[in-house]
């Protein structure tokens, strides 16, 4: 008992490998549960909701305290292409037209009372309302919409990693972890949708 035993500390690489292994196991469980619940279509719909709300979260974060030089305006078309169908149809109808009308009137006649943080949501509403049906239904629900979402997610991830000072910093600094997780969630839906599209 004279010997003192020391616990070996895991290196950063081992910790990252453990995290990636856990992510792989979680993805496998998610696929198995999605198959049980109703096939791959259910998984795509669920992940579309998750990614869409992650984009909304990042948009809110950008307008409040995340101040970054990234082109976060790309979140607006991302939300457009990944927005759940129930909300998309609602905002393309009369409800969206009235919201867009109020936003335009406020912006035109009361610009001092129109806060800057409302610019992006107002742009999203206008985009939802005025987009031609070909883009809103054919491209949005097809392979083109998925590829656009994937391109936007990849661009924002690489810009976030560059702004954080590297891959490790983007996932280890406490100030950037929520941003990193949000951006990774942007990639979940398009990757899943591409995989299921080609299966």
C-alpha cells in the first residue's frame, strides 16, 4: 500500500474521440428510433424542425449578444428552405401578408420606432410572402433546397471555426459552445435529407 496510484488524465484528442463516439451512438439510436416511429420520413421532418429552430436561435443570438462578422443574413434563406410546412403555409397565407404589411408600414413611416433587430425577421416574412410558387414549393421541397441548406450550414460552420481560432477553440471555449452546437444542428437536417434521398 506504499505506492500511490494516480489516475491518468485523458488528452484533448481522447476526449474528442470519446465525444465523437457518443455522437455516432446517438445517431445510430436516432435512426433506429426513427425507423420504429414511422420510417425515414419522420426523421427528416423531425430534423427539419430541429434545424429550423436552431437557425432561429442563431438569428436571435446574432441580434442580441453574438456580434460576429459572419454573413448571418444567410440564416434567412436557410429558415426559408427548412421551415416546417405547417408554419410555412400559415405565413404564406393571409397571416403572413398582414405581418409583412405591418412591417413595411412601420419601416416606411416610422423608421425610428422600427428596431434594428427586427430587420432580419421582417426580411424573412417578406421572403415567405413574395416568393414565387416555383421556388416556394418546387425548389424548397426538392433536392435544391436541401443542397442550399447544406451549403449555408457548411459556410457558417467554417466561418465560425475560423473566427474562433480553430476547430478545438470553437468547441471548447465556453462562450462559443452554444453557437457551435447551433451551427452543427444546421447541418443535421440537410445531411439526413441527402442520405434518405439517395437511399
